[in-house]
C-alpha cells in the first residue's frame, strides 16, 4: 500500500463515480449491462487489483445514489435496483414530497454503504476458513447455487428446469468455439448474457406485429415534480435527514442485509421495505422511512455480495458477483476461478477496508451532492439531452468490440446467440440474468453429470 496506489485508486473511483452518476440518472439502465463491460475493459488493461476494487466500490455507490433521482422525481426506476422503490416514490410524489423522498433515499444509500463495508469484511473474515473446504466441490456448489437462485426467481420451477437446456446451449457453443478458435470463451458468453434483454427487445423490431405495437408517433411526456429550494452544504451529513428511530431502522437493516450476500439485492430490498412499512402507521412516516431503508439495503446487499464472495471465497457466489462485479472474479487470461486467481489472492483485510472506504468516498463525491442539491435540474437535462437509444447503442458497440477481441467474428455470433436465447428467457419467462449467470458457471458440471447418467442408463 503506497501513496501512489491510494491516489490512483481515488482517481479511478472518482472517475467511475462521475460516469455512473450520469448513467444512474438515466431511467431504466441495467447495472450489469453498464458496469460489467467497462470493468472488464479495465481488468484486461491490467490495472492494479486495489485500483479495480476501489473502482468497483465507487461505481456501485455512485449508481445506487443517483438512481434515486429519476425514481423519486418522475416515479421511473433509475436502474433495475430502483424498481422496488417506485411504488413508495409514486406515493411521495402524490403527497407533494418527492424531494424529501429523494433525499431520504440518497442519504440512506450512503449510510448503508458505510455500514456494509466493515460488516461484510468482518463476516467474510469468519467465513474465509470454509474456502479451502469448498474448493473441491466448486462445480456442485455452483449447481446448487443455480438451483436455489432459479427457484427464488419469479419463474420458480420453470427457471430450475431451464437450467438444463441452457447449460447444454452454453457447452454446445463452447464446443463450437473450440473447433473454430481453439479455445473456450468467457467474454463473449458473459457479455451475451449481459445484453440478452436488450437483444431480445431489439429483435422485436424485426417482427411486424411487435414493431407496430412499439411504434411511437411522438416523444414521451414525463412530468417532473417541482423542487423546493433549501440550503445545504456541499456534502451534508446523511444522518441529518432521519429521525433517531429511522436511523435505527436503517442501521439494523443494513447490518443484516450486508450478510445476506447470496440473496438477490432486489429481493432483500423488497423484503426489508415491506417489513419497515408494516411497522409504520402514519403515511408520511411510512413512506419516508421505507424509502430510506430500501436504498440503504440495496447498497448494503450489493457491497456485501461483492466483498464477502471476493474476500472469503474468491468465487462468484452472489448475484452481484455473478453480474456487475463478475470481471473481478473471472476475466481470462487476467483472472480465473479454476484455479482461483483473482482479487481474492491479492487483497488483504486492510486493503478491503482502506480501498473500500476510498471507493465509497470518491464514488459519492459527486453523486451524493447532485442527488441532494441538484436533483431536478440534472434529471431534466438527462431527459432532454441524452438519448436512451444512443446509450444502448454505445454499450452494445462496446460489448461486441470485447467479443471480437476475444474470438473475432465467432465471438460476436456466440454473444448474439446467447443474448437472444437468454433475452427471451428474461423478457418472456421472467428467468432473470442472475439465474443465467449462475447457470453459466454450473453448466460444465451439470452437462458432465447428465452425460454420465445417460451412459449408465443405456
């Protein structure tokens, strides 16, 4: 740990915070589709592991804070993680307090980040001895994890059953890749899963019936709530926005959710939101407290999912590790999971604490003040000036560039095949990308076991 590394880590996290503060304000952006490709590029460029960790912490914190802006001001989810907050944000908007709800969410998100960092490090420290025990059973663990995550999704048994054909699809494409380019692929398949929902939506344009349904004759009209002028310092204390009782609820929820690293962040956000809401009778208190708790929990679960999986095991055992943070675990040839060679091997306990704190502070340095002081103005600028289609196009271009880098034209074809099939599963059957990422890691074990079983039953 040197001064030079600390400065570089701070600059990386600040730059990431700047980029994802803007992305977070744009409604309906997907965390995995935006975070993973850029992080993968940085990994392949060979950045120092502690810089990569600070970058990851910075972009998580920034996006989780600024997604509160469109969610509260327009009742449109700023990201996938903001979907559970739309209901209470819409109520706050009808009550005429969207600015209060937004500040509660932004402040709660920051509090959740600061609580989750030490809690998840401590929890990972006690889980770490299990790492050597589970390494011989990695394939089985991924398969069990895939089944659990699939069953916890909205599709339930349909998601569980889909693991079999999806695993065969992945292994079949891997065999084609070996024949074509003499190696198995990671980037192309991972990026294909990432952009699956986008590819499926874009594919609708080629279906006349769907194209007619999606055609628009005029721009969308979005109504923003008025802002109220209040004076705040550049980086106000997040605790000032909550009562003593609200602080206790946020702290307790953040501590518990930080340890629930295998759970879906969306699921834990819904769970703790409903538990909090049920205990508040007065409408204003219920709405503002629930919004604060929800954003704190979403960030705490995100950070816990990253740190615990990384520090304790070095394996992507959480939805966050399988999605947005996956390049920190597996990005051949730089990082691999078989054998385990990634940030798990490079960072010490103090590295996680120091560079995690740097990431939180640097990532929130722009996102938090924007959300507290300039929310409405920035939201209006984003809606007016930035094309959502242009944003999608830029990320698709980046993803296809990465696929081409790995395997040329074959990489792009495989990414499209995985994307179309996975996107249909996601959009039509509610089998989300978290299930698909886990299926990717489990596919080798699932296929080998089923092939062995079929040989026995001849």
